[in-house]
């Protein structure tokens, strides 16, 4: 790494993946990154419908999901719902921090309120 690259990295940090064409289906947003993988998260509409989110849990530990499969159980002040996967694919990673601090799910920040990363390849 050149000196210039080190300086840029120091001031600007590592390049974060950009997500293309985010879409929302049934309370779940999903967006494709430059590598072709998807990031799925909780849309603001869920917060508006349910009030403050107080508990979440993954209903299963499946490694492959089909559109419509159970994705996340969400409990709020006003309701309890099971969010469904809007797309099919193979699970790359789950956000294990979701159950540790539910308050972050009430913020519209995709860095913290994401559910899982999914590869479209089956």
C-alpha cells in the first residue's frame, strides 16, 4: 500500500459497499450490493405499525430461504408479527446483535437494523 493510499484510508476509512436500488416488500427492505449479495432489514413502516420494537427472534436457522419464508419474529408495543423474506437465496450471515439491543431496531439506520445478508445464488 502506497503512502497516499494509507493517508486516504486513515482519513476516509475503508470503502463501504454501496447498495443499489433498495426496495420494500411487506415491511422488509432489501438492496443489492456491488458484489451481487442482498442486505435485508426492517423498514420504517414496521415501526409505524407496531410502535416501539421490544423483542426480535429468528424463527429458524435455515441456510436457504425462499420468498415468503419466515424471516424474523418481531414484537412491538402494538402488535406481534412474523416478517417474511421478500426474496430467495442462501443466507451468508445473520445480524446476531438484533436480540441484544432491540432499541437499535427503532432507528432507521441500515448499519444496525439489518436482518441478514443473502446471496441470490442457491
